[in-house]
């Protein structure tokens, strides 16, 4: 149980660090240059389309590739940390 708690706390710390690394600068940038007004106008003007569209498909595919890379990195890291039996 202790190993699971250690792994979970390390994973939570890593995810928190990554999120803060990404979110804080983006939030500061968006707050400083009027992006909020542009986003509101874009939401008002948004056209209704059926389905995801081509760019929605690429965005979803990119998201899946990133998630797969993260999972693969975690699996390889945990596999390499296992102690070999004598």
C-alpha cells in the first residue's frame, strides 16, 4: 500500500506542476491582451455545424496521441524502477 501511495503522490505532484506551468502563463497572457473579448465575440458568432468537422477530428487525434505518450512514459518509468529479483 505504501508504494501505491508514494506513486500516487508523485503522479499528483507532477500533474499539478505541469498544469501550473501551462495555466498560469496562459492566464496572464489572456488577461493582458483582450483575448476574453475576442472569445466572447467568437462564441456569439459561432456557426452551427453538424459533427466534429475535420479540425475537430485532428484535435481529438492529437489529444489521444498526447494521452498515449503520457501513459507510455509512466509505464516505462514504473517498469524501469522495479527491482530485479536475485
